[in-house]
C-alpha cells in the first residue's frame, strides 16, 4: 500500500519510521505547510508543499494526517477525505461524535474510507474497554493515563498566545489506582483520578498570569483537573523534558456467579518510551486495515471498533490461524 504523510512533526516522523518497518507499505511522500526545502526527513522520502497534494490523487492509497486535535484535525480530516482515504489520531474524546459525523459525510459523498481516533487512547485502550465490558457485563471501567507527556495537551498549550513551547504530564493519583487494582470499585471523579503538570516556556514579557489562567480554564483539556503550571526556560525544557514517554492502564473490575460471588480484574497496560512513535505504529496498522476494507468496497468513516483484527496484520488468514490463534 502506498502511504503519504500530511504534517511532519513528532507524529509524522514516527509514521515515517513505522512505514519503513512495515513489510507491505511504501512511503510516497511527506506533505507539509512549511517550505519543503526546510524539512529534512530521515529516509530521504520526497517532501512536497501541501498545495501539491491534489496532484497525487491516484498515487496514494492512504493519507495519514499528523496534525493536532485542538485545531488541525477538525478541519483537515473532513477536507482531505474528499480526495483521499484518510486516517487520523483525533484524541479529544468529548467531541469524537461530532468529528466522526463531519468526516463520515464527506467520505461517503466522495466514495473514500476514513478512520478517526486511531492511537492508544483513543484506539487500543478503546478496544480493551470494549472487550472487557463485553466479557464482564457486571463491572466497572477505569482508565488511568501516565505518568507521561500528552502530545495533544502540550499542543493545546502551545497554541496559547505568548507560549513558545510546553510539555504537559498526565499523572495518575496513586491512591486511586491502588484502590481500583484492589477491587474496591471506588467512584472517582475526573479530578480524583489524575493531576496535570505543565512546564511552559513563555515569550519575554508575556503575561504569565493570563497564560496560567487560560491553561487552567481550558475546556476538555484542563478545566476539570487539578493543574500545576510551571514556567521554565527553554534550556530547562530541552534538558529535563526532551523525551516523550507515556503509558497507562485500562482496568475493568467485575463479577460472575449467580450471586456475583466471584471477582475478576482485567488490566491492559502500556509503558511507552516514545508516545508519538507508538501512536504512529498504531496508525500504520489501521492504515493497512482501511486499505483492505476499501478494496472490499467499504467507504465512509469508521473507528477502531469497526475493524476486524485480522485486517490489522500483514499475515494471511492461514498464517494467523497457525501462529496467533
């Protein structure tokens, strides 16, 4: 399958690497809103200005859109679905239904296939929530993220006027995590499960109080959490916060038996050295899936819930039965 990347930040660089390791994929090019000559790729794949994308309509099987969820993807994904099969990692959970409807409308009209919100959450965590709740209908779901850098939340901070760069860490509250793993089934508010730590580099002379207030009151990102904002220098950010680790756990506690006498805990966890590289690997797997699905005549927008597990793998059905089942 011929894949192209739209946007070449941390996620786009990760997709470039993931495609290189995929046995059935070829990278056609990177498309950027920047001047192409300023973008240096790792694999020397051609770089084009995004204005050239329309010239590649028949040369791209799946276009992986590597923009931010705050402002980029709500506009980019529906627009690009008019001409390409597209895939994104939209991660603003509260507005996924709205984003889905916008993309689905365009993809159905154009006869293309799209898949939104592929990554680890939403994405792999979503699947594990579904599997666990289906297996243990008498139960309760818990999701914990971190400690790690959230790319989407960091990007949202960087969009604030006066901010040069930022990192946001999502941190589970230890007592809450321990209570869930012990099967205590606590009722936890958003604020009781996680805290958010922000490290922000501001422009000289910027209104720090305003920036802090905008961060702490940002809906869908920080307003519902205990948030700490730390202003640091660019040197400190580069020295102490250069990596992009992340991870977390999806836990379902449930019961079986005629009197619900037997307790069970299902836990799926991730420990990631590189959030964008892992997310990119998920994107390439789901690009493979929608490529197969489109060849079978399927169009419109989809999510990870609509994809058969076998479509994610480059292995044949026979190989999967022999080695994975």
